[in-house]
């Protein structure tokens, strides 16, 4: 699916009460938190742990598939909120994504991909 198509279709599901910056930013925080919560819960249960900068799953294969599906649904909700923020700013999400790639490429080329601060 093209990003432009996603943004248009996703925003067609937006209720009138969601048509503002504050709501969309709140949704982004909420949905990202729900994704983090699923990860935290799996860690707390001992099903998921970090090892050498990778996740290692300790549950059953069926539990892994269910966990992945639940996380991807939350990630989809994060995408919806990002599309909503772009829409509220009269921007195309595809342009936002391209701008991010351009910024990262420039940082990598200049040797400042690792570091802190917005303007590097």
C-alpha cells in the first residue's frame, strides 16, 4: 500500500472530535505506550528478554505469533496517529517520511548519526 493511500483511508475513519492536534498527539502517546506495555508485560512474564541488542522469545511459538500480532496492531495504531498529526499539519505523511530519510542520510554521510541533538 502506498503511504498516500494509507493516510487518506486512515483519516476517513477519523471522527469529528478527533480533528485536532491535541487529540492526535495524545493518541500517538497512548498507542506507543500500549505497544511498550505489551513488550513490558512479555518481559515481566519472562517470555521476552533483550540479548545482544536483540529480543529473544522464551514462550511457545503460538504465543510468539500472538504477541507479534498484538504488537503489530498497536504499531498500526501508532501509524494512524502519525497520519493524523501529519494531516493536522497539512502535510503528506510520505513527505514527512522522506524528510526523515534525507536527514538520517545526511547525518550518516557527515559522521554524526551517533550523537545527540536535533541540529547535528
